[in-house]
C-alpha cells in the first residue's frame, strides 16, 4: 500500500513540475488553438524509416489559419532504446499583413527507456532555420530543443492499446552552436490509443508559452496526431 502511495506521489510531483514550467509568469496574451497532424512512416529496412509529417495549425480553435508545416525525415534505429533522425521542414505562418516562410534543417537524437511499467522518453533536436517575409531575404537563426516525458499504459495487459502521455519540451535559441536565450516551452498531457495494426492516435492538451517584449504569449492547444504505418 505504501509503495503504491509512493508511486502516486511521484506521479503528482512530476505532473506539477511540468505544469509549473509552463506557467512561470502571468499570461499577457492568450490564444485557444487546435493542431492537427498526420505522421506517415515508410519502413525501408528493419533499422531505417522515412517519416513524412503534415501539420495544419489554427487559431481561435479552428476558425483562423495559423500555420502549415511539411516535414520529411529519415530515421536510423541505433538499438532498441535510441535512434538518429535527419530532415527538412517547410513552414508557412500567418501573421498580420503578411506570411512568414521558414525552411529548416534538423538533426535529432531520440531515446526510450523502460522504467518499471512506464517508459521514459525524450529527444534532443537541433534546427538550422532560414526565415523570410514576402520579398525580404532569408534571415538565419538556430535553436535546440529538449523534450522529456513519460508514457504509462492504462490497461494491465502487456499489449495495452491505451496509454497516458506527459512531456515537457524546452526550446533555446543558439549562437555559435551554444544555447543563449529562451525561445519557448511546450507542456503536453494526453492519451495515445492504438486504433489498429496501422493507425495510432495521440491527442490531448498542450500549453505553449512564447516570450514577448512584455510578458508571454500563452497558447492553449488541443493537439492531435494520427500515426499511419502502411503495409503492416
């Protein structure tokens, strides 16, 4: 009984820690948005996979366009616990009176480690970014992203199809390959449901905090990703 209470206490502490990270200051501006995405994985070999991500992001839930994002990448499985990925991102963002266009290259090291019944996961992703508005030339910047989280099955069976997911991701701008400024923070709480041999749905609430000249822009987002693996 005490062991069970201890595990519950640890879970509550982790939950509060993630929420605190996303709420370090009072909101100066708030948006209520929705993100929808399709991730399609094509297996080349047992250790190589092509992933194609397509994102549609909207403001005022689904009333106003925010971003379109297309991200193809190649993943190399290193072992049962880790992988390396490389890719490119094409992104279009709706801003007042113009659109912001971005192309970036990215490299990522990801890991998944079993911890009793749960799985501890995360990644380190580095992005080299080129952004432009209308006819302006591309401007260069870079950032690094650190994601850490837990995945926990909500059913006793070893092949449980419903999992609870929580993660926090910190973005830092870099200069000469070193982090030097806070860029933004994501906190996510949700469920992952296996819908069949080829389909898995991840859906839940995400809190995104972006610094502004005074205070923060806080985005309350309902985020959903459909993972599709053809040919399985």
